[in-house]
C-alpha cells in the first residue's frame, strides 16, 4: 500500500501557466509552491518511486528534523531513502556541503554553548554520522526548487557523493529540471499541485 493521497497541497496555490514558446520544453515553477507545499510535493514524488513501500513527511516547522523533511521506506529491505527539501528560487542559495553536514552531524557550538551554523571548514567534516537518519538512511536525496545548471554544482554534487559513499550512503540531487522530468510521468500529481493547464503543458 502506498500513501499517496495525503500528499496534496495543504493550501491551494495559484500557479498561472507560462507563455509557452513553440517547441520550448517547459519546467514546473516549483518554488512558487512555498516551502511546506514543496515538501508535500517531494513526499508525493518519493512515494511513487520504484521500490518504495510508503513515504512520510517528517516533523513540522520548529522541530529538530535531523536534516531531513521526508522519509521513504523501501519494499525489499529495512533501509530508507530520506529527502531534504529546499524551496529556493535561485541556485545562489544552494550550499550542498552545508546541507550534507546538517544531515550527518550536530551543529557546532559557540563558546557560550549555543548552536551555530557550520563555517566553510566545518562543513567538510568527516567521520562517522552523528544523526539517526544518517545512520539508518540508505540514500540521501536533496530536492531543490531551482535549476542547478552551473558547473560548480556538478563538482559539488560529485564531492558530496564521494563523501557519503565513504559512509555507505547513496546520494542524489533533484533540481527543478530533474523533478519536472520525473513528474511528466505523473499527471495526477501535477494536477493536484499545479492545476489542469499545467498537466497539458508538462505531461501532454
């Protein structure tokens, strides 16, 4: 049994269709969903991946979510694929080293004992994972609502994939293009989150 229908937009989002040029391959404006609905879209898409038994949102705003937003239980093993959702409109905001650090390790502390974001050096920390989902997760997927087309992101993805593979964890990144391409096969999801006109544009 797959838990699919619960992953609909919590609040209705109006996403107008684009002015479509002839022959142009359109992408879904994922960032227009807002953070929570983007998490719900990621959960819905996770639930229909091959080999997934069920998928769930993890936690709510303000809780310690252990570096993830969605977890999916696999059919053939006790492992999980876990997802971090970043509803960014620009790739300038994407720091994969920091995202992976947050998945693996507890935040460093100031001299006063307060939690703080890791700096550039701390983001490249190595060693055994400290957080529970990094210990349990078979694969870690970062979902971002923007395109990651610049060459530095290809390098960053490779670096973080190697980093996690050394810990026995798979790694993948779904940006706007990859998520849209996955959703082209699922018109019912496109309809629920973007409306009927987008179904014809993306899945037509």
